[in-house]
C-alpha cells in the first residue's frame, strides 16, 4: 500500500505540469500573433504628404544716389600775362635720353645761388627772368657796333650770305657770352667774326613796364661783296 501511494504522486504532478505548459504555450502564441498583426497594420497607414521648402531672398534697399556737384570751370584771366608761354606736354616718349652716370658725386658746395649752365656757382651769375622778344613792351635796338670783318679767303672766293645768331641781351644791352649760338651760317668761317661782332655790339635794353629786362633775340649779320 505504501508503494501505491508513492507511485500516485508522480503521475498527478506530471499532468499538472503538462496542463500548465499547454496554457503557457497558447498564451505566448496569442501574444506573438497579436504583435505580428499590430506591426502589419501600422505599416499600412496613410502616406505622409511631403512639403517642399522654398528659400526667398529679399534684396537690401538701395542707397539713395547722391548727385555730384557741378565741376567749376577753370579759372581764366581777362588780360593774359606777358612773359608766359603755354607748355604742351609731349605725346611720345623721347628715345635719345642720355645715360645716367651712377658714379657721379654730388657736391653741395657747388650748388649755391643761381649758377650758370655748364659751370660752377663761384661767381656772380646773371639774375632775372629771360623774356622773348615778341612779348616785351620795348624791343632792343642796336645802338653801336664794330665794323664787320669779312674773311679774306671768303671774299676772294666771292662767298657771301647771312649769319643768324641767337643770344641773351642783359639789362645793360650787352650779349651774354655763354648764350651766343649760331643758328644759321653759309660757311663756318663766318661764325667766329660774327661772334666777335656781337660781343662788342651795344644795344638799348628791352623794357617791360619801364624796367630793363633780359631778352632772347635773333641777330642777323649780312656779308655782302660790294662792287666799286
């Protein structure tokens, strides 16, 4: 009888375990089926509408335009000044510019006063502005001069013509030696006698507002052979 009681306990427990396992399996199966069904229904929802974003740029306000003031006309003189000339700027770059000597030294002691072109400022240089003969109020006039020396060889060869000299007459009516230039000559043998004549000639000086001034002049000297 004891053995029958021991055998009865295991049989009763195994039935309960099988019943509980069957119920648990059914419950889990229902949960899994419900989850699958819920997932499928969520994916079938209505599609969302897409909205495109448009970028709008607003231009900044324009600043008010300021009117430029009118350009004033160039100042002019009612009466043109005498002794001034209009300088015209060259349109072409000169190609005959002498080379620059970089080895040349500058001596500040040699730059005092006005100076003379081609020399040093060791003496008294002529002062005053140089006027053109066409702009002075009183043109220079020849007062006296030595006799023109005709070169003998040119006289014998019967060569004659006109020599034109250019020079600056100072306020005393004398030609400045450094300013004498030969502009035109029929023969080089006429140049030296013409220079000597101009150096010893006496002119009445040019005047502006009654004041004697330096003036640039052209002096012609004629060489003619006269027949007796």
